[in-house]
C-alpha cells in the first residue's frame, strides 16, 4: 500500500497518512500556505487514527456502504480542521 501511495505522490498528491504503517508523508521542503494546509489535514488523520483506529479493513469488505460512510467521516473531519 505504501508503494502505491508513493506512486500517487509523484502524480500530484501533496501528502498522505497511512493508518496501516502510521506514516505521514508530505511532499516538498518549502513551507508554503498550501503545504501547511496539507500538513494540518494529514496530522488530523494521524490524530484521529490514534483515537479511533482508522485502519478498519473489515469495512472494505462490507456489502453495504459503511466503508464509504466511514471514509466520508474521516475526510470530512480533516477538511473541517
């Protein structure tokens, strides 16, 4: 999964948090307002993961839309911050 996300990173993704490996990656070295926004977003994912365990693989296999709902909740919270 990390290799796939690193591949995406080269395609324009500025940052990501991987709840499986607990790694946060943000592209670039300049601290621009955009980079700070991405960092805050990804740090929110890391903080949520500490409290709510974002790595819920059983939701990927659910036969309903609970996985989409959980993803929307996680992303919505990070966007709110």
